[in-house]
């Protein structure tokens, strides 16, 4: 029973039913659908196949919709590329095609409004940097810092500029509506800059009578500056190290990762590490030692989830990549579980201040009891999943079993460290639900008769009370 969960991106290498079956059987916790690629028809088919196989195999898999966000790209060149010469000054302008033989079109309307002299412009994942010399009403004059070939539709980053981009493009709005209609379990919002970006998605959901948890992707320096308010507004945080590494010096990414995780821990929100974790397995059957260490460090930092992208979506060894990541996680968790817990807990406020609500106190007490008595199970009966999140925040040695009558809640809990959700429709029949719990633990999690378990619930269950009860029972 792994505590650190794995997200796998579904793409051309992994979208057939045979491969999806193997991924689910191998332990994929969350399937990521990248809406930067693929049509709604393709995503519909993937959603249907994942849910069908998940039900058939009896293995719960959450579906994460990753919105493309306002990704800025170059236009198209006549020959499919433009040769860039070091020290030469190029005209950069809004458009899809070059306005002159020496110009570079960019599909961002407000580029001349948001960029000033001295700013950097990075193209093609940062491999072609430019330094802005002068800005006019409709052109930017920028000096190329290196030579290279700039191909069509390459990404453009503005690390020194605060952009006037909307949090959601028109494409994102259509994709979000599609995700809500298809009841995805989680939504990832790309290129977040401020808390209001996340709030906008929640406002749209509210109008559509939906409340799918929103994961804020941190891939811009402005987001790092606003991290406390973003974490407060979002339901989870993902550090997308690839784009963040382009926007800032790559040397800063590990420090930012630590700072972001610290804030997520402080506020008790799940934290996901993404990008290039087993990158070499896109083409090779085995990862490098450095990649193994990267995954191990994610586990040691007690991250909630680690994510595979191109390794599963477009690589030659999608299933082996997943299996390798899981094997590394399991290995590390067996020998350093206690240290990982201590590492993360040092970031969480320990004092029970006046701001604490009693579910928070119950969660911390349940974890302390399980630890002091060496109890292997904490079972929480939950309608919203809130108490499971609070329990997970404290990183107990015990496994957290979250019992809920709501399928959507059980699905959304798949990203939480150490939480194993069970959907139980008898939830509101208090006596029956409590009597069945020992059998559920034995059936689904190999619990043994005579073992102790800590139970939490909001009683009476049928009145939908916040968690107000804690007890210790023998299975």
C-alpha cells in the first residue's frame, strides 16, 4: 500500500485499451489527460475506456483534466523555420506570419503592452533567448543571444514580464465545460499567476453546479511570489518544473520546489511534483541513477504525488516507466518512512491556536494516538473528504481509509498521500456502516482480526455533521 501516489499521462503510446489495462493493473492512481493535445472525441474515448477498465478490474483510478492554459507560441514561417543569428536584432510582433524578412510573429496580442526594454524573451523552451532593446506601439526590437533554428509554433516565455493574459483562453473554457460535463475528478489549471486565476475556474464551476477540485500548476515566477494566496484558493498544487525552469534560472527550481511544498504543507494541501522524473525512459528501458534519485527525493520530501508525462504518453516503454516509478517509491517508503514524516511535519504549525476547528484537532489527535499505540489503521467516515485531507496533512504511519457515500469524493481523494478511499452507499445507516467497517478493512486491505483501528466520524451521520467523534476499536 503505497502512500505516495502516481499520476500517468495518457497519450499516443498509452491510449489503447490493452496498455491502459496494464497501467491500471500496475498501480496507476490518476490518469492525466493533457488538453494541449487531442480532440474532445479522443478524450471522450479515453475517459470511457479508463472508467470501464477501472470498474472491471476493481481498481479506482481518478481522471485529471489538464487544461492547456494561455501558452504563447511563434507563428509560421515560409520554410517552416527561421535561422537565428547571434547578436542580430529581430522584430517581434503580434501575428501568425512574419511582417518582414527579419521579423518573428508571436500569437500574443498584448506583447508590446506588457514587455519593456531590458526584458528577456525565451523561445523554443528557452534554447533561443532574446534581450529586448526597444519597444514601439506594434513592434519589439530584440537581440538574439545565441544562434539557432526557430521552427514553427514554438513556445515563447516572458520571464521578466507580468502578462495581461486571461487565466482561461476560449479553448480552455470549452475544455472546462467538456470536463465538467464528463465528470472528470480533478482539474489542473496551467500558467497560474495569481489566486484570482483559480477563483475564476471555481466561479465558472459554481455557475454549472459543479465543484471539481482544482490543482494550480506553478510554472511562472509570478506564481511563486503569490504562492500563499494561490495555495489558499486551490485544492492542490503542482510544480511543473519544465516551464518553470524556462521562466527562471534552472538552478532556482529546486529551491522554489522546496518553498512551494513548504507552503502546501503549511496549509494542508496536496503537492504534486511533475516533469522529467524518468525522462530517459521515453527512449530507454531503464532510467538513469540521477532520475532514480529524483523520484526517491520526491518520496523523501513526502510529496503526495509524482507525475509521469512523456514517459507514458509518448515513450516506448509506458508500462515499464510506471512500474519503475512505483518500485522506487515502494523501496524508499520501506526504509525511510519515519524520516519523511518528520521532514514534512516541521513545516506545519504545531500549536493548537484559536484558529483551529475541532475536526483539525481530532485529525491531529487521531494521528498521535495511532503513532503512540502503533495502530496500523485510521478509518474516517467522510462526506466531503475534508477530514481525510486533514489526516493526510500530518503524514501518519497508519494507513488512512476514507469511507464516503459519494463516488466523486472517493475519486478526488486518490491524489492524497496515504489515503485509500472506499465508496460505501450504506454510509448513512450508521449502525450498519460501522458494523461493516471491519469486514471492509479485511476484504480490501488485508487487515487482520485483533488489530486496532482509530475511527473518526461526524455523528449522527445522517445529519451531515463535521467530524466530531474519535474512538479506538479492535477489528
